[in-house]
């Protein structure tokens, strides 16, 4: 813990420590793996004891948890949700389908590399990952936050042109409000 603190000011350390213990998630379930999320959040695995709980809207969420394969159509909604979230914000890609398209990898409209469209902080592999794996993934994210290394929201803004070019390449009917942060 001492090492984690050394590279940060006391204020940053306290801020990151607080953020790490208060993660409100926006679960974007597009596939069967989403069925593990209720089990993770309810009494059996009780993720709330680690400060992980659901959020009602993107504006209130810290973590976008994407479970399942993404089609070009759903990618558009994911981008919209991500852009509505306030900084600091994090993305977890959950399950083989989200990571590389899974069993739909060679479909004409499956997104294979999510990282090209929005920045991903943590990948949780498996088909489908069990609640223990989900919790381990969140703990990985918490460690990154505590070390002050989870600043992908800033990376997204700084490289928005690159992300937009990739997004426009696959989403042909792009009619969305400007990213308004
Ligand atoms: S990775 Fe497996 S469990 Fe998850 S959405 Fe794909 S097929 Fe379903």
C-alpha cells in the first residue's frame, strides 16, 4: 500500500481510495453471460460489500459493464451510453463475445475489437465468466484505480478523433448528439 501511495499526492491517494470503494455500474447486457450479473450483485456473492452496486442511469454510473457480443447496431448505443457517463469512468468487457466476438467472430456485423471504439480498462474472459471471475475483474479495476492508472476517460477525449474515425467506419447511420463533456 505504501508503494501505491508514493507516486501520488495525499489528496490523490484519498480520492482514488474513495473511488475504488464506490463503483456504480451500468450493466449493458447484450448476450447470455449477463445472467451472471444478478448473482454477482445479490446476496450469494454480495458485490456491494466491495462497494460495487448498480446505477440507475449513465450519468450516475462509474463503470460500463458490457456483457455479450456487440453488433454494429448495439455498438452505437454503447458509445452513446459511454459518452453520457461522467469522468472518471471505466469500462469492463465481460466474456469471450465482448472480447473478440466469441462464437460470432466471423459474422458480418460483429464487433471483434472493442478497444478500437471505446477504451477498455479490464477484460474478464470466459464463456460465461462465473461471479468469482466478475468479482476478480472488479478487484483488478479497483487496484488500477488505487494506483491512479485508470484514466481512460481522459484518453478517450484526447484521442477522440481516432475513436470517431473508427466508429464512423462501422456505424454508417451516425446521427448522435455531439460528445458534450
Ligand atoms: S461469451 Fe458466452 S456467455 Fe457470454 S454472451 Fe458470448 S456465448 Fe454468451
